[in-house]
C-alpha cells in the first residue's frame, strides 16, 4: 500500500492543470506557425516551388490572390530563374518574372 503525502488536489487546481495540458496539446498539434505569404499581383495564376527542410511542394497562387502560411523558412522558386530565401513574417510578391520580398524575417 502506498501512502501519498500532501493535500488532495482541489477541483480548481485540477481544472487549471487540465486547461494547461489542453493548451500545450493544441499548440503541439497545430505545429509551428508558418508566417511567410505569397501575393500574386499578376492577372494570371502563378505556380512556385517551395523548398524547405521538410521537402519540396508546388503552390499555385491565383491571379490577384494570396497564399498564406507557406513556410517558416524556405526558398521560393518561380521557375523563371527567380529564387528568394524567406522566413518569419516576410511577404513575397509575384510581379511578372520578379519575386519581391518585404517584411521582417
């Protein structure tokens, strides 16, 4: 038989612990925030390749549209010789063959 010392947990302390555990699990399940976004100023959709440590993926940005939460840190390749390294809250604007970067890494 094991004897536990100390007072039994109260309902309020258990509720606080459960709330903390749920918040941690939700943050873990959501993964890291991916803040880089791509804005297409062209009148046609544009396809770019995202090269990140997790791998490569192709993203099509609609004409005049935006794709948010692309990556935390990656290289964006427009397939026309334009490659830009981006991270953090930076925005990449597609304008013709150019990839313009703004915002803070």
